[in-house]
C-alpha cells in the first residue's frame, strides 16, 4: 500500500500543486475583506473629523459675532450714560405738612394806611362793622425803609406782616387798607412774599434782607374796591450746587381802573386775604436717570461675556489644531501600513 501511495503521488505531482494553490487562493480570499475594512475605516473617520472642524468654525464665527455685538453694546451704554448726564430729568415731589413756616408778606402801600389785620380760621371772615374805619391790628408787623435794589437811589417803604401757618385749620390773614385819593389810573398796592418771616426778624441787616428778597422774588398787586383772595402754594427748587430756592405760586388778582375824566372817588378801600392753597410743599429738582452702578454692572457682564467668548475661541482653535495633527498622524500610519 505504501508503494502504491508513493507511486500515486509521483504520478500526479501537478494535482498537489493545484491543491496548494487552491488553499492559498482560499486564504487570500479570506484575508481580502480585512484589507478592505482597513481602507474604509479611515475614510469614515476623516468625514467625522471634517464635520467637527466645520462645526467648530461655525461656532467660532458665532462667538465672534457675539463679541462684536457686545462691543457695540458697551459703546451704546457709555454714549447713553453721557447723554443722560448732559440732560437731567426734572423730578417733582410733594410733601404734606400740617404747619408751614410763617411766610413774610411785604406790602408797599405808598400813601395807603393799614386799618385792620386779623387771623381767622376755617375760612370764616365775619363782616366788617365799620369799613374804612381803623380797627384791630392783631398781626405781627414790622416797618422798614431801604433803598431800591435796582436803582440804588430811591427809598422804598415796606410794611412786613407775618403770614398764616396752620394749614389744617385753614388759617388766613385778612387785611384792610385805606387810601385817600391817588394820582394814578390804576389803584393797586404792590406786595411780595418771602419764605420765612422769622428769618426776617432774626436778620441783623433787615434792609439788606429786603433788598435780597425783592431781587429774588416776584411782586404782585391787589386792587382797590375788591376783596382779593390770595391762595398761596410753596415751590422749593433744588439747584445743582445743592442750594435751595423758594417760590410762591398764587392766583391772579384784578386791578380797579379809576376814570380820571370824571370826579374820582377820594377814598379807596383795599381788602386782601392770604391763605395756603393746600398742605403740600412742591419740591422740584433735576435728577440724572442714568445710574452709574447699573452701567458698571452691565459693563462687567459684557466684558465677562467677551472674555468667555475669547477663551472659547482659543480652546476651539487649539482643539482644531489638535484634531488636525491627529488626523495627519493617523493618515501617515495608514500610509506606512499600506506601504
């Protein structure tokens, strides 16, 4: 049997070679799919890396756009703050009081004479018993002479009377003047209001005090033959330097005209009432609506966003460079493997 087998092998050597070739071909056919998988995997990895790079570039441009918007907001915020500093807003507030500081009422009667002066309450003024005749003077008054602050030549005579204080009881001051003839067409008595009668009393230079009042406050008139009812309201204005000015607002009074063509009346009677209009003191001041702390907080938030965006951009660039290097390294490894 051994000899027969040897003879069979010696007789068919080509068959064995063909079998060996078939085995090699089968082995090569088995190895081929592995090589094919090795070539397709880098292409898939490269496509994912490309998508990541594109996405990173898009994010980088988005954050650059956000940085540009933040810079514009910083510029706009600073511009608005400077504009609001140049143009403050007028603020009006009201403070309710029960007692006012008694104002001073300075009359310039000229030839007229004060007949009576009384304080009344609750808007109740009893009828005059003898109009035109001297009556009770229950008001605190002061008489003073001083030079005109505008001409510094003429002398002025002023009768200063203490005004009402109690606004809850509707305190009012009723005065009656008498004038025996006038050479003017309009029969009226000038007066002005200043903020504090007590300041006038305590002032060592009352003449200078009255000159300052006349320079600072407006003057009004009340007419003869009419009962003029003056309702006062107080307005305080705070200036930029911290000082405070006081101004009175009141209703407009009428003036009696005397016809000089006919025989004028020799006697003129003046009736005037002073009362507070309401218990509210109006305070006016200029305020800046721009709050520096809000602006600082906004700027801090914007700069923080800028730094975060810059940090993210830097990390994105580093990540892209790292991915690029890794891709090149893998590509070179694949090429070396193929070679």
